[in-house]
C-alpha cells in the first residue's frame, strides 16, 4: 500500500495541475497565517494562535509534497524509480504525514484548548506521538493508522465545532468562522480519496483539484473578511 501511496503523492497523473494546486494551498495558508497575526496580537486568544499554526503546517506539508515531486520529475527519476527517488519519496511522505496530521491536531486544539488540562505537555506530546506514528507507518509499509487518526481528529473537530456553533445566537452565526472547519474537513477528505484510491480518471483528479482550490479560496475569503482585509 505505502509504495502505491508514494507513487500517487509524488507522481500524480495531472502533474501540472498538482503543482498549481499545491501553490494555491501554500499561498492561501501563508496568507491566512500572516493576516491573522494582528488579530492574535490584539486579542491574545489562544484559539486564534492554534488556528494560525495549523495553516503553517498545511503550508509545510504541501511545500514538501510539491517541491520534492517537482524535483524528482525534473531530474527524471520517475521512470527508473532509482534509490534516490525512493528515498526522497519516503522522506517526503513522512514529512507530509507528520505536517498534515499536526495541522489537523492544531485545528482540533484551537477548538478544545479551553477544556484541556496540562497544556504545557499536550503539544510536545502530540508532536512526539505523530512523529512516532508517521515513522511506524513508513517502517511497516502501512499508512492506515495515521489515516484513522486524521479522520478521528477531524470527526472530533466536527462534533465540537457543531456543538459550539449551536450555542451561538442567530446574529453571531451569520458571521461565524465555524464553517471554515467544515470546509477544511471536506478539503481533507477529498485529498485522502485522491491519494488512497487508485485508478481515478485524470479528469476526476483535475475536478478534485479545482474543488479543493475553490474550498481553500473560500476559506481565505472567510478569514480575511473576519479580520477586515477585504
């Protein structure tokens, strides 16, 4: 399974579209991070801090994914799948697993941080656990454990976010950013399906990329609207 995942992560059928898609995700993620800096500095609200950090990890994940993928194709490693290609593929997949899972963790933590005790240890512990699980996924040639964790984290986010949203009055609901978490859930499910399911038609992959780009641009709009940049 893992070899197939490496192939689909590094050598997508629609390579040009993949680069554009990754660039948009990285650009939007960094813009969201920097556009919310002043909001956090003024409010010192912990939830904003963790929300911002999650987008740095999204940017890191897609930087490594697109940069290494471009390097391998540019230098012609795809056809031969030489040792260097395989090694870089494994390292890239490891970093992608780690960064994307931490992005989801920080999204979850931005929602539940008020209810967490021993805050001093929870984040370092999460980093260590995700690193270990990512390494184990590579070592045992199976990404299912990490995928289950990611889906579980997003499931918890969905429930927590829904309960929090229902507590808002009608006026606050209309301007709420809670919908962003829902958009991110759809975005990540699309990405997992594109990576894990083999045999997708290139046209379908392009459609998934366009939908994902549209979702992230919508998230960017919602965030910048709430911080007053538009």
